[in-house]
C-alpha cells in the first residue's frame, strides 16, 4: 500500500492573515492655559535676616486678592500684628515712600484720561473707563494733604486699582510711582510712631527698610497706610 501523505508543514513567519491596524486615539488638544497670577514674594528667612525680599512691580500684571487682608485682621483684633511677615505694595508721593497691603490691591495701571466730576471733594480727581468699568480715581496726594503735582506730572503717575473687598465702588488711587512689592517682618514696624496707638488713624505704622548706602547699613522709612480707613472716609463723605 502507498504511504499516506502527511500535510505539508507551514513555514514559520509566512502567515497570510491580514495585519489589522491598531486604532490610535489622538491626544486631546489642550486649550489655552490660564494666565498665572504674579507670585507673592517668598517670605524672608529667620527674624535676623538683614534685608527684606523685594520684587520690582510690573504695572501690567494684576495681583491676586484673598478674602481677608492683613490690614483687616489687624483692625479686627490685632491678629495681623502677630504674623511674622506681611506683603505690601510700595509707592512714592513727593519722594517719600508709602505702602498699602498687597491683598488690598487688584492691579496697577498707567495714567489715562480722567473725566472731571462736578460737586465732589477736591481729592476725587474724577472717573475713568477701565476696560468697560467706571472707576473713581482718588488723588492720594490731596487726600493726605500733600503738595499738588506740578505741571503734567500726573501723566507720568500710576493708578493703583483697589480690590473690590476694600470699597463698595470700583476705586483707584493716583500715586507718583509704584516701585515694588516687598515682604517685611513685623519686627521692622514701629506701630506707635505711625498711629500713636490710635486704631482709627489711617497710618498703621512706620516700616524700617534695611538698605546699604556707601557700604554702610542704614534704614529707609516707609509709611504704612490703612487704605481701607482712607477709602471708608471717602465713601462716608
């Protein structure tokens, strides 16, 4: 009898099955990233640090504002005064340095056209259109009874737009220039010289800023204002 034929062996690697494409899922396209708010300067080191942290202030960048400020905490019962550090926006008026709580500030903008208003206190410069919102502008020089600006000096000024938690109406304060956002320690503040122990006064204290002049350590004095008190007086007027 003839031997039965064995089926031919398939050669390895010669499978005729069609290769199926593995479906790939396209990665979802990401939308525009949210614009990060400017970072608050890092708190300084131990209390014996010789100089505070300081960051130049960019007028084009807005500032974040939490619900409760250090100024409000201090007025509510001294809680703010117990904090080791605090942040302020430093600005100038008549070559003197002033500061207000960072978290009372929404943003800083350049000077623009201001429309005068009739029958208002002299320290209210007028109103301006800030991205579709009518904003009342307060001349802080006049509010603090300082000398008026000479000529067109106002056109080189800055407007600090306050946070909505500070005042019931949208308000900005006109200052000569905004120089920095700075972090200080409570140990650098003389509370008695500024407010003379009067909690109703608009000066919270005097900040001593440590600087070097001709290789010598010295202090610059910054007047720390309670802007909520100043604006509160304006609204009550």
